[in-house]
C-alpha cells in the first residue's frame, strides 16, 4: 500500500505541472485521477465520470472507482482494459466543466522498482535473444507528460548522467545502474533500440534510506570450515561437474558479447580465482559465489578439492592465484594461512605507486605463464583496495606428430573471405573422429602429452548460423557426453588439415563477474573472512588466455602447393571451428575457444 501511495503522489505532481492529460502507465500500478487540478469551492457540484463514453459509478464493475463524491477516480490495479478516454463532467447551476484524460496502458515488459536513497539501482532492459546487437540501447527519463530526457552512460558523462553506467556494453542485456540514488531519481524510465523499438519501461520509487547500521563482521569472521571427509568419493566428481557447468555458462556469456570473433578463456583459471575469493566470502556473498561457480552451498571441501585438482594438473598446467591488497588493510591470519594451504598463494600488499604495482603484477603473471603472457595490467589506481588474479600456462605436445614439411592453405572466414594460413598437415593421422548429431558438428580428438586431449568441433559450414547452432547445443551435459563418446570411438587413419593458430584473448572479467550475478563484489560485498575491520570491495579482476597450435620447426612464410590424397577419411578445419582443451586425468576443461580468423 505504501508503494501505491508514493506512485499516486508522483502522478498527481505531473498533473499539477502540466495541462496535458495523456498518461502512460503499466499494468498492476495504482492511478488516481483528480477531477480538479486546483483547490475548489464547488461543494454542491454534480460530478460524473465517464470511460469511453459510459458512466462510471461506485458500483460499476472493474477496477475503476469514484471516490470522495467524484473528486477523484481511483484505478487499482491498472489493467489493459483500463486503456482509453476518461472524462470528468462538473455541473453546477448553468455551468459545465470537463476534464479529459487519455490513458495508455504500457503492456510491454514493465517493472516497478523501489530503492532507498544512497543505494545503487539497476534498471533492466534486454534486446530479444534472436536479434543482433549493432548498437547500445537508448535510455530516457520522463520529465513530464510527453517530455523526456536522454540518459548518457559512460565515463565522459557529467551531472546526473555521471551516475549512470551501462553494465554490459554491446550485449543483449542493456541494464543500466543508477548510482547513489536521490529522491529526484523517482519517475518513469524507458529503454528502446536505436531504431525506436520499445524494450522496457521501469517505474522507480525512491524512499529515504533507514539509518545504516555500523559495519560489523560479528559471526562472520571465523575461518572457512575444515573439510571433514577428505577421502570422500563424491567430492572430486562434484567439483568436476561444477567446473563443466560453469565452463559452458561462461562460454554462453562470452559468445553473446562476441558473436563472431575469436574467443579463448580458461574456465579452470576463472574457477580458481573465484574459489580463492570464496575462501574469504561470508553470508550472502558466499552463497552468490557458490551459485556463480555452480558448486553446492556449504560444499565445505571445495578448497581441498581445488588443491587436489591443481596437483593433478601440475604435469601439464601451471595454475597460480594471487590477491593483491591495499597495504593499509590487515588481512585475517586465518585467510592468509588457508590461502597458502589451499592455493599456495600468500596475499601480497600493493606498493606505493601505480608504476611499481603494474611492474610487480605483470612480472608475476609472466613468471607464472612461462612468459606467454607479459602485460596483463597497464595501470593500478592508487585507491585500489583489492585485485584478484589467476594465471595458467599449458604445455602439451602432439602424441602423433604432424608432417615437418611446411604447407600453406586457405581458411574461409564467416563472411566468405579467404585468408592464407600456415598449416598442420598429416595424410594418415591416427585419431578418433565422428559426426555427432546431437551437436550438429564433426568432432575430432587429438591426444596430447600430459594426459590431455584437444577436441575440435567443426560446424557443417562456415556460416554464422551453423556455428551458432553448435554453440547453442554445447551444454555441460552435451559436452561431457561428447567426451565419453569420443573415448570409446576407435582411432582411425584420417587425413588431417589444421590451421596453425595463436589465440591471445582477454575477456572483460569485470563484466563477466557481473553477468555471473556477482555485481555485489564491486559494491557491497561481505568479505569478512578476508578482512573484518571495514567493508572491502573488489576493484578489478583480469583474465587473459593464450593458446597456440604449432609444429616446432615450421618456418613462417614458406609456401608450398598442396595436393591431398583422398584414400582416407578427412578432417579439414579450414573454416570456423570450436576448440576444447580437456584434461583426461582431471576430467575438466582447461581452455575453451573459437577460431573464426586465424
């Protein structure tokens, strides 16, 4: 009821400020239409309300009710049936006055959001899933009937617009965040495409915030609970399933943001980073991270199992986590000791200057990735509280070598253009290959040293539609079924042609974290297990992945004409494909990527 009263006051204010009587409302709201826009002495006047020409009385069916002897018409709740023309007719002696209202009920996705002053409020807006995002949506705030102001999100915005952030630029999700809400932010907001297609309408109600309770980590500062059953047979497969599910969730988010470009990320690396942070998370933040990385709530052995997983991968994958923090903070001793115990990482204090911190972080990354990745950050803000990092480096050789003779070929891109690429070629490569109807893709498995396998999923053609069809079918269940099926597929001699590739990709981890439902990490996190003296939030998170398919000794630039023998089945990945690097020993994905332009 309190929400309805505020909404009515807002609408009445619009009436007083404007003589125009065209109103847009959303289903479910409450509307009160005054017959007079001013104080009146017409105490004996006869007042009649009509809707689309028909009289409305206190006994009329529907949600419209005459109140206070006709001084107001109340509509609650508003439905599509309430759309139309309303007329208030006042008769006194020989005088008649008429007041007209034209009501439009906006049945488009409508939201009513209540926020407190000083908080951040998120206004939802989404492009249809089937549409292609060519430009960000436009946001407006209504400033009066028929009037509106454009909201500009971005770093260069000024005034009220400086408090508006587009959370996922270029994405189907065009939600904006309105920071540090004030009473004047109450009102009606609309989101539409650049072509004018309406996407959403949001009613924002702002109330004065209650007095904040002082920050307290009481009942939250205890260490992460010990794993009571280290020998359990369920802990390891539980983590394996979680990593697979998390991997495909990440891939679905990334392919939405990058529908046709090269992609690469390491799900095991991102899992490691968020699990490391989970060690210090408590309360709702802990539950949110557990939900994001797809582990069951209160899976107390998650850190113990992550340690076992890292040890199992050590022969081929070097993985390291690190947390850098403001030197003014005194991290809890329990978090530091458990961080060393489970992740072999002692949190490190940031240095005095941005240059020193940039050098320190990039040196750490280069060391942990065997110099494959050298420049992860270009600057570190002096106000930074905490940075979360995870680095991986994979080294694996083909168990069956490709031919040493250099060859070049043509790779057909999604738009039909062809580019000349260096090739990996073998006329009789022994490998498992099949066509999976469930994925609508030809799949080949290439064994690597370190008990790992490289899977290449080749869509039926080089079109965007066929590539997206495979990606949409790549659920965690489908991928795990593919792995099991390929293990039982007998190897055969196959003529194999692969492009040599070097993928180096840095997704926006901050946006990924938000899409995982962890926006609170940047705004209002409960990290009491890490630092209990005051609230701390995450300032930045980075991830960069590198993967190369090469044959040692192949000279760049050598050109040879190719002639292929067709006496064996062939697997030719000279068009866009999906690549999956899988640890057979640990039964988890290490890297997932997409090659559209080698």
